[in-house]
């Protein structure tokens, strides 16, 4: 689903800053978190696309310019997540990645030479104090 789109490059930090404004209530479904993330990007005036195919059987939750945003709820399998994020990072369209998750996940700062940032909701107001 196309929300807003721009060919202009978007800095990773601009997207991270917008997402750090999230205040997610407990017991949100994953698509509720998608909506909160899209609302935060819209409020920040950042164009994005939702459910973007990057390659066959490879679809990322959001793209804000060249920045891919993947949203995970609940417990995540670190090996499976790293494999998924690596597939995304290998796509030419992806210039950087942001993982939005409820809990802290230990991941490298780069994958395939592209920056990877974590926005952890339990560190933001509203999900856990």
C-alpha cells in the first residue's frame, strides 16, 4: 500500500528521530504497531511506503526513502531475524535499516555494509517504565 513516496534520499537519523517519538500502549498487535509507526512518520513529514516488495518472497514492512523499517512484536528468534535483515540489506534499494521491536535485541550496527539501528519500544515512554 502506497502512503507517500519521494525519490529524495532520506537520512537514517531523521527516520530514527521520528520513531523515537512512539509511545506504544501494551498489548498492541503487530499491525497496530505498523499504524503507530506510519503515524509517527506522517507527523514528522517523512514520506514512506507500506509492505514493500524488495525481491521475490522478500517484503519489508516500510520504506522511508532508502531506509527500510522492520517491525517485530513479542519475542524474536535472533538468528531468524538476523537472516531476514541480511536479506533486506542485500537489496540495492535499501540504504539503511531500522528495527522497531518491543524488547531489546543484540544486533550489529551494520549488515552488508549498511547501517542498522534499533528502536526499542520498551525503552520509550508508554510501553514499559
